[in-house]
C-alpha cells in the first residue's frame, strides 16, 4: 500500500487536500487519480506521460488548469507520494 496526498492549491495556499491509500500492485496510476478526483469532487485531468514521469522520478506531479477539459477554480492540483513511516 502506498499513500498519495492530493492537494488543491490557490494563490500558493492549500485550499483542500485528501490522503488516500492505494494498493500499487493492482491499481493503475489513472485509477488512483480518478478515485482521488472523485473524493475531492473535481473533474479528472488529462493524464500525460509527463505527469507519470514526474511522479515516478520526483514522487510528485502537478496538474495545471490547462490539463483539465472542464473549468476548475484552483491554480494547481498536486499529487505527492508520502513515504512509509518506519
């Protein structure tokens, strides 16, 4: 299980966030993104290879309003992989 922190950011302030746990062995990145967007009550953005690459390389990726087909009321949507506490 991995923890993913989704944050909606407006004017450099987190206005809404949610942390979810997903089973990485049988959940795709898109399914995780879709579930988190449903929980945050926002549309699902267009997922590009760049987003997956950034998430794999930096444990974080950012979606801008231009990544959404529908209009959104925030400046950024950020996904961050939270490390396990040991």
